[in-house]
């Protein structure tokens, strides 16, 4: 195997599993250490630079970082990264003085259509550079799906307002309550660039017998949630069936429980284990006494005297073919009937661009989706960019933020008359953390604590008030204890071949047997030959140059605890613990240079 | 030394032995020796050997004297019995313990000072008495604990850290052990666990006195250019004569070798040692030839390692003394008190 090229920023980036998994590449261990030190404001700002909405995401993020967390591989449960983000937001101090200065107007005008997370990120990145940003939205307030689809008991309005308004206060011109019905007319206003961040606004319908006859009691999930969010709907029937197994379904059922629903069932086609909803959202729903039934495919809406009385379902079981593809096969049992007063349909959502003319040089593909470049986020129209759910279909907030940052870079390059592919590399530093003989600037004692649970509000009280936040968040002590569970994966083990005397001290002391000195071989063979075979191929092997004995050092990154004992026991400082900071380039870096 | 304790988390796929234990279960406290000390590697090799032999730690006793090496029993097998004796007196304590309870496995750890200087007399008699134990000397040629004076095993040609010359001849403990009648003598190197771990396994299984002289560099006082006990020197001048593979009795040997290259030796517990000759001139069964060979190579500046001498036929101390097969500490009054008839016959013989 060839020696590992640690000058490639992506090598160590991948070792920081949480940051690697995060679409916005937020430096997670860095802000968790700040939380442990009580530096909440600093921790908030690290987040704000990277993901724009720490308070919102600290409550609602899909947290791709958590399943990636090394702790899952070492013990069982990941660090509660998402809820620690909320700790930073809850306990931070004033940040007004830390906001970027707004440069003098540069004469360029950018339109953002939709006021959701993607558009707001574009505005956040471009306004400080002197751009005149105009944000359009059909709703009366900014926030997009964060406001219309996420219930207030998960995301208090005050938190949402604060983080959205902070961006709008950067001198953004807003055109709210404005339904954009023609992209051409927006382009006609002479904008230098237009960003489309309109999300995936159309909930999927369910065309089965009886659908049209029960229209009064059949609701599309996201439309119904929006109607609740804006106060147009405040009741629901006593018995409610929610169709679908994603996070929208979880929000629907829990909202129904708060609007008068007493018997609320989520009924899903797939097996329970394959439901799309995040496990914690399913848990929260079940804690609130929502019943979840799996392997039921809806057959018909049953009416009596023209009114919905229930739904019949066919029972199915999953059958997997050789390639692992699943089919749902009827069990042959009699269809089952569940009575209900209202049906909430949350079986997916899709993009919808009736307002974009098809003859303005903006191409659509065979699925009627705009053709968008994966790197620049530009459509086939030179001045129109897409991001968030509008670009490649429904994802989540953190993906929308990541798209927004990249689109902002492209727009800045376009307005500067530069090539859109001339993008800056990430900003990377690698600095030794050695402070003394065996003293490091980070806490290298590994906490053996189990994941701490976030306290919840009293169930009866929470169910009685749709605006009452269910999760209370960690207090400072719990936040500290949970922060200490972080393994500091960004403090990298860096090996310098020339210093090594092959004394084996690091091999002997490593608590997780990840260091080896063996003869080199092709990677598959090395993976088998090391002390504990490296079976997880998504985790890299760190291979040194040839040592004097002809052997090489091979470290399996998989379960390294970053405890630094290899470096403490190394007599020649061939091992060092170095902090790896990786920052994605943003529009402001593009402007100022690296 | 590290101030943090070793995290208890271990690799989730760490192998388990017949007792259901992992290698980590055989560890001791965190070492307080200098970072990179060869002794820590010897501790790791003992841990590995005990793990692989499926030894129950509570049936093993660790004995030591005074010195850096004698501190190390704290750093392995924390569930075992232990006795940290007076300087140079480990061999006597081991002899006594051995007689009192023959059911335990005895591991003595000593250093070149503890064995070749203050404890030389103790060592010599433990060897010639064939005390059934593993006696490990962690040999670094220096008194590390008192800041790096030459020890009695430091080669005459080996200079000090600041260039000081060494005026005295070195004691070769392996040669001495062969001359004094040890039945298992080997030399290892802390930087070569592939060689050391099988040697320790074989020595732990051997009945009689098993001696391993482990060159274990002192990174602080004796790992410089000009030292013959440094990592670099030993790697460059090591000459291994016999590779030892320990074969558990239930395992069949699959590797094939040309005739004459391999000798299988059956130990008293029915396990086998497979000895592979790395040097066809060497005969591990001839004590006189072995001593001559080691000294010849030594004169050429080479360090002979591997299994140097093996005799599975000699009795150990308890057999020589014709002791009862029960541990002495388990003999109660009934067993120890002679019957009236026996007492009478003894008295009669003395009248």
C-alpha cells in the first residue's frame, strides 16, 4: 500500500466522522470543546459561520453526524451532537458585535425566490459583500418550511424569528406575501443573478377509491401543518389516521394529538424498521401515545352518507430478492378497517415549478426537474441558480444550507466575471496540541458515560398546548457531561516516519489495538493481517513510509479514541496530536482570498 | 509517564480466548516507566503469552526485586498474586513460594542489576536447583533508576551516553544459566515480539527453570550511538539461531519444512514446541557447543537470540527433593503428623 498522503485535506477530514458526514461540514468537535469550556458564544459562532441556524438546527436537524459518530463504533450511542448545538444557542451571550460588517453596495442585485433556509443562506453570504439581495416569499414571514412545516412544539417561534430576522436585518429587501408566478418577470427586473430556493412544496396525493368524495376530511400533510402554523386550523377529528412513515407523518400525528385527536394512528406501508422518519421522532410520537401500524397498504376511503368513516387496508409482508430489493406482497388476509374522522396524508412531497416558463433557456429533465450543476448549482440559464429541495428534490435543512453556501460562491464568481469552477480549496490547519511532557491542550481522558437523555416537558402539559416546546434541552451540567463524551476526532494522530525507533510503545499502550508495525502489502491483505482485522472499508488505513527495519506503520482509523496515549508513550515524538481545522470556503473567502 | 489512565474501551472485535477473556483483561496498571521503555514491551509480550495460553490470572504469581524492571509486574496481570521482594532476593522468594504451592505458575521479573549484581548468588542457586519458574531478566545494561551507570551486563565495548568508557567485562547471564544447569535458556529482544511471545509461552509451559534474557533498551540512558543495548544496535547485530513456535496440543501442524530443518519437542503438558533451525550449525541440545557458539559470535560483535538451550529430561526442584505431589500449603495436621507406628519406628531407629 502506498504511504498515506496526509497533505490531502480530505484524509484527516474523513477521520472527523461527524464533520465529514455533515453536508455543511460544521467543525463539530471544535464547538463541542467550546461548550465544555463554557464558551457558548464562541461555540454558537462556529456553528453560525458554518450552518447559519444553530438554534433551529439544534432542535430540528436530521443529524447525519450522529449515526457517523465514532462513539457508535466504540460503544453504542453517538454523542448528542444536535442537542449540544442547542446548548450553545440556549446559553450564548450577545452576538450582535460579532456579526459581519456590511460592505458598501457593490451595485449588484440578486433575487432569492423563497425565504427558506437555502435562500437565507445565500442572503447571509452575499449581503455582507455589498450585494443588494431581494427575498421573495408567498408567506407573510420568512423561514419557509422551517415555519410552515415544523410544529411550534419542536421549534419555538421565538427561536425561528430570531435567526431568520438576523439575516433579514443585513439590509435584505423582502417581498413577502408575494406569489412569484413568472421567472421571466423576475429576470426582467434586471437582477444580476436569481436564486431559486422554493423547496418541494407539493405534498403527494393518494388516489384510491373514495378520495374525492371525502375531500373535506382528507388533508395533505404539509398543507395541513402550514394551515396549523398560520392559525387557520385549530381542530381535528377525535380519530385521526396519518398515512406515511416519514418525519412529516410524525409531525402530523403529534400535531393532531394537540388539536383534539384522541385516537391517532400512523399507518405505514413499509415494515417498521424501514420507516423513513428519524428514530428519535418516532420515539417522541410513541411517547405521546400515537400508535404506529406497519405493513398496511391503504385500499379505500370508506364513506357513509357521503362522510368519511374510516379506511380499509390490505395487509402485506416484505419480500426481499437477491439484490436486497423489497417488494410488499399481500398476506392474503381479509382487508382490515380502521374507523376515523380525518385522514392526514404524508406520503411524500415533490417539486413543482408551474411558474417557470419552459422557453427561457432553462432546461428541465424527463422528471420535470431543472437541470442543475452539482457543484455550481447553476441551471442551464446563466443567471439562474437552484438550491435546497428545489435543486435535487426533498432533503433537509442542513443540505439546503450547504447548497446555499455553494450557490452564493457561484453567484459571487458570476458577478465578478470569473469562471464558476474557479472555487477555493477548503481552509485547513494542522497544529500540535502539545503543552508539556504529557500535557495536551485538549482533555484526553475518555469519558465512559452513556449518552445523556434530554429532559422532556410533562406530557399532559405538552399535549395541552401546541406552542409548548416538548424538549427542554440540556442544562449546563448535562451539556458539559455530554460534551465530555466527544472523542475529539479532530485532534489527529500524526506520524513522522523519520523519528520512529520502532520501540513498539505505541502498539503496547493503544487501548483499541489500532497501531501495527508490519511488512507492507496490498490494502486487502494489510486489512486482514493487522492485530484486529480492519473490516470496515469506509474507514481508512493510515500507512507510513518504509521504516529502517523495512516494515511500515499501519494504523486503522476505525475505532481510534484520539486519547493521545500513543503520543504520550512515544519516546521520540514520532507521534504527535495535532488539531485539524477544516473550513469549507465561502463567498467571503472567495472575495478576500484564502 | 502518562498521568491519564488507559481508557477501558477496547476494540469491539478484539479476540477472546478459551476463558472468554480479551488481551485487555490481562493488563495491569498504567506504566510509570519512561515513554518507549523496552520493559513495557516485555510486559505486553507476557500479557499476550498468558492470553494466548488461556492462563487463569489468579493461578499465577508474579515475583520481582528492585529496579525499573522489577516495577513492571504492576503493569501486567492485575488479577494475579504478586510479591515485590528486597533487592536481588526475588529468586529466594520464588524458591520458597514454589515449594509451598506447586500449583501456581511462577513468573519472576528482574533486571540486570537485580540479577547480575546484587542478586547474582541468589540467581545462581535458583538455576542449579531447577526451580520451576519463568525467570525473565529485562536487560538494558544500565542502572536506569539511579541515572544511568554501567551495569554488570554492559558490554566492555559499549560506551556511556556521554562517551564514558566501560572498564569491566560483562556478565552474560544466558551463558551463565547454561553453565549452571538451567533446562530452558533463551535470549529475546523487546523490539521483536514475534520471537519473544512464543519464547515466553514455551517457557511458561516448560517444567523446570526457564530463563529468558531479554535485551530491553533503556531509551533514556542507553539507547545512543556506541551502546550495544540500543534498539538500532540490536536490530543490526541480532543473530537468531532457532525460531520457536508454540503448538497447542489440539492444533495440527500444517506448515511443511524440509527434513532436518524442524525439530518437534513435546512438553510435559502434551503441547509441542516446533523448533525451526535458522542456523544449521547450532545445536540447542549441546550445552558446551552452545556456550562456545554464543561466545564466538559475541566476539564478532553479534548478539545471539532465540531458544539457546533446551533439556526436557531433567527433574525440577520438587522432584529432586522428592516432595509430595500436593502443595505443601494444603497439607493439614492429619497429613503432616506421623502415625504412632511411624513415629515409633523413627524413634526406634534413633535409639
